[in-house]
C-alpha cells in the first residue's frame, strides 16, 4: 500500500486520483505515514529537468522586457480608461458611478504603489515565493533543484515572478485608491469628510473593497 500510494502521488491529479490517494493513505499503518510523506515530498529527476527547461525558456531578455512593458502600459492605461468612464457617465446624464476625482486618485495610487511594489519585489526575489497562492510559473514541484545551484537555475523564473509582484502591488494600490474615492462619492462625502473616509479605507480596507482591488490587480 505504501508503494502504491507513493506511485499514485507522483501521477497527474484529478478528483478520482485524489480520492484514491486519500483512501490509500488512510489504509497505511501509523508508522508508514511519516515515511510516505517524506518520500512523496522529494523531487524526482523529471521534476528537476522540467525546472531547468522552464527556466531556460524564460532566460531571454526579451521575455522580461515584454513582461515589464506590458505591465507598465496596463498600469498607465488605467488612468485614461477611468477618465473615459467619467466622461461617458456625464454624457449619459446618469448618476456617476465613476466620480470625477477617481482618475487622479488612481494616478496617485500608482505612484504610491511603487514603494509597496519595491518591498514586495525584494521579498519575492529572496524567498522565490509569490504573495498569493499561485504565480505565473507553475510546475509539478517548485524548487525541485536544491541549494545554490537550484537558485541559479531558477533565476530567470525568479526575475519574472519578482517583476509580476512589483506590478501587482502597484495595481492593488492604484485600484484601492480609486475604489476608496468611488466609495466616498457614493456616500456623498466631500472635503475633509471624504479625505478621512478614504484614509480609513486605505488603512483598514473593508473586505469587499480589498477583494475588488486584489481582483483588479491580478487581471
């Protein structure tokens, strides 16, 4: 049972496979479970080769230039896009869903987010871990090659992940600023009251606003 569970663990996933694996693990004796977990956690040769192959594909400078430029343009395009939404709302003559000050708030948030992005990027580069559950680079096993050599092999992927985390932080702060301004407008707040409301959201974002900002930053 121990060997069968280990073999199943190495295969592709799927609900049926997961259920079979769970049943096999439950059938193991208590003294076998520890050995199973230790063996299942070890990277195979194919995991290591896959890691080398993926990072070799990402090693070209063009990959990182394109990634950086596309993220930069996405952040910049958000400002005129929001301004266009303001104009369209005004032309239609309906209650403005996007307030007049939101484009400026998003611009300020983009600049403000550079500091947050730099901190998150530095942390990601050191740990090789994305801030969320998933990163752009997916393989059967992360960090399959151990030690300094593994870090060297994964450098192209680590750089790509670092770039994405940097812009993700900018996108989050940009969206959060914009949504905070929108919420203040929705409540009819102006002047000092609006500024205090926005500051409160930025300090302790309500769950629905934080989720909306993260979703926007991740798209």
